[in-house]
């Protein structure tokens, strides 16, 4: 099977790529295809006793993902989008245990090619004047002009991070940073299935310098599950985001504030500790009988400094009392990073990125882990709390139109927030093709 996919990858490399978009092009439909292959190697690390942890020896992983993006205008202001994917993955054993998996493309272990629909949604736009602006075409955006003042309704299956917390320097793991926790706020337990997709309704209000976004989405029935809970009046994920576009010294930037609130049958850590059986470790899954609310607030900032240089930062805090349901075992997070274009060395389409992230867990989660408890993404043996720091850097070469090659390095201090573990060093490369 690996030979089959290697041959497929070579075949895709030989396919012709599409020409670059003509400026101000108006699309009525498009079919875009992309392929992303990621290979990573984890060096041997030091770890102490644990029931399930990063394996000590060197390990390797890969992911291969093929996606078809279909879009079409169906009536005035309305567009439909469909994404169909085939993926095959072999992730590091228990790599999610670091609190931020090193490759967002291989979260789910799929030892054979698997087909699924990731997105199927309708986008309806109502213009209200104020001049027009041009939206460049992309995988899930038909190019064309829209009113500056407008309402946009998105309904169907998509990922909430397609719309919320979308930082220009970090949002795409096929082009930018690979680590799962760098695609959005690490502490944002956004509603989504094991792939990160959900059925939802989102409404956006655009004005010249402001955007307001709200959404109501389905949660998975089970923690990190594939099946979604259709009881949307009882169990759901909600978010509100306010974005402001500004200029500093003539350079464009954006600032965002995001509030989110989930309601579901979440177990709480202190309940699990207090209700554990004598001489037994607590189990947060045993206290999922009651509906509870989990919430958080985050702020995101991005700023262009020069034509070549951009910086970004984001912070988020969540209540930390309840278990993670859809994303990462992180309760608070802080990130700062920089992205540099290759103009200074005559490679204007290349990208160089650096990011440092600190992830934290709540006192309630710490007490649970100290008592011997485990979660699906955070398993322990001996435990001594330490702030988890993830450093990542990448260099993205544009080899030709539609073909990019990236090398990437990550270092994770205190995997699973445990001073007895790590550090973990991960090296990798990525090939991304659009055609």
C-alpha cells in the first residue's frame, strides 16, 4: 500500500498545474485539487513510567491527503461548496500526548486509504452597499466582488476555524506551521468531530473596519467522536467573535476577540477526584452524567511590519473545570510568532516562520492528574507539573507554480505538562501541490 501511494504521489507531481488567477477574475464555479504529503521523525526522548506515553525510541510518521474542492454559484449571492478527501496516515504512537500533535494532517490513524466528505455548505451573501471589494479565489472562496457592507450566512458542514480565530499567518497547516495547536488557539475547544468538522450555522456582519461573527454548532456525541449530537437545543457549541482592521504606520493589521461556550455532558475533574473509589485512580469519564457548560475567551493580533515581515500573537483562557471534548488538553495558551517572506534573498514566494507557544492546564486538571487520572489525550505515570512550551520553525520553498516543499522542526518541552517527560524533537518535510 505504501508503494501504491508513493507511485500516486509521483504521478500527481507530473500533473499540470493551473495557471495563476487573472487579477479581478470573477468565478462562477471552480474545481481545485490539492495533495499534501507530510513525513516526520521523532528523536528518542527521555521519559519516566507512564501507562501510555511517547515511546522512547526514534519513531516515524507520515500522512497523505488528497482533496477535491468544488464550488458553484447557484443564485444571486449564493454559493455552494463541497470538499471530498482521501487520506492515509500513520501517526506517531500517542503523539497527541504532547498536547499539540506535531502534524495536524494525521490526527486520526488511518492505515489504509479512507474517503470522507469534510465540507458541504451553502454561503449566502446580502450586499448593503458602501462600495465594493475584491475577494481573491481560494479553495473555499469563489473570486469576485462583494459589497463592503454585507451580511454572510454559512450553513452546513465545515470547520469552525474556517471562520473563527483565522489568523492570516497560521491558519493553513498545508502551507504554514504543521503543529496542530498552531492552527488556532490551543485552548479553544471548538465543536467538531475527530477530524475537526461539524454541522453549524454562522452569521457574519461586515463593515469597512469591523466584522462581527456568531455561530451555533453541533458537538460530537462522544468525546473526540465522529458522530455528531443532533440535539442542538441541548448540546451545542457557540461562539462570538469581533474583528477590527487597523493600520499602524501605514501597515495593515487585525485584532480579534473571541468568546466561546459549549454545553454538553462533560465530566469535571474535581467531581472525578471526589467521587473516585478507594485505592483507585479517578476517571473523568465516569462523571459525564450531567450537562455542564465550558467556556473561554481569547484575543488574537496580527500585524504587517514591512512588505516581507509579519508578526502575530494570541492568548486564550478557559474555565478549565471540565474535560476536553473536541480539541486539545489545554486550558490556557499564549503564542507569539513571526513570518518572513524571502524577498531579501531573491525568493519572494518563499516563507520562513518561527513560533513559540506556552500551554497551561488548570489547577483542577492538575489535581486530577496528580491523583492518577488520565484523559484521552493526556496520560500519566509519575507527574510533576511543568508549563508546556512548543517551538516550531519552517521554511517553505515555492518550487514552481502550484508546488511547494517545506522543511519543519519542532521542539516540545514538558510533553503532557510533565517535567518527567521530554523534551521531544520532531523533524519533518511536507510536499504540497495544487492543480
